C-alpha cells in the first residue's frame, strides 16, 4: 500500500500516513492495550524544568518523536507551538487524538528505525525536538544524526531517558539506559545541558549541532 500524504495544518508540509512494518507498531500496540501504566502523564515539575532549560516560544515548530499518547504534544501546542507528533503505535495515536488535537497539532504514524524519512521531516524545520522515554528503543546514533538535520541552527533536542537499574527490573515499555550510556550521548554537539528528573530519569538538552553528531 503506498503512503498517503496529508498536509500539516501549520507548516503545509506533507505527512506520511502509510502502513508500518508490524514489528515496532504491533509491539507497542500490545503494550498500550495490556498495561495502563504506560500512559505516563506530565507533572508540573517536568514541564517547569523543561521550560527552564529549553527555549520553546509561541510560533516555533516542535517535533515530538515517539509521542505516545501525546502528553507533551498537547502541552506544547497549548503554549503556542506548532507540533508534529509521531509514533509507531496506531493505538497510542488513537488515544492521543481522543485526548485532543487542533489546528497547530498533527499526529502521524512513523517508525523512526524501520521507515524511510518522510517529507515532513525536512532539514532545518524544527526549533524543538522532544524525545521522552523513547531513545532506548531507537537506533541512538541514527536518531541523533537525523535530529541534528531536522533542527534549525538554534534548535534544541530535549531527551528524557529512564535510568537503567539492574536491581530494579522495569516493564518492557519502560526500558532505560545505563549511566555510562547516557554520559556518551551527544558527542559532536556544541552544547549539552544535563539535569535530573527525580531519581529515575535523566534529561539532556543538546544544541549547536555539527554535521555529524555521534553517540
């Protein structure tokens, strides 16, 4: 089945909405269907710290990569950003749409590892890229290289990453990275800012990307 192209209401960019390979989308569908804990709401602490560290002003464009049920997507849209929210799971996207959409928020199905880059992810498009609890499931090197291209010259990539603790097993939808893996992220970016989000999550803000950032 060929991709169906729609248009983002804010940017006018085409969006890919075709079918996905069954792997990632089907697995995440199963997790969203069987475990309600996966739907993690935002907290005031999380949003407050984000706005202290990221320049996310009205009129900017944001990409929510691995948006899940769209908590960050809706938050950014209500603060005046145009948001493209992408996830591999049709179930997650259906739940997100039920909780709210609008002229400045567009949800689209996309697998960042298994699918070619769609036309909506053009170089230099986004001022902010969000990746909340998704990086452990992606090809980290590929995603960071791609994100660098998609950002504007002053754009910022915000990563929220669960900490992997051998003594505290996590459900399959909440896998994290080790402290060593987190420290290795972002080589090739001009600026990296780290801040904790409680004892179980780390946040990293990368900006001033070079042509070939690496993990």
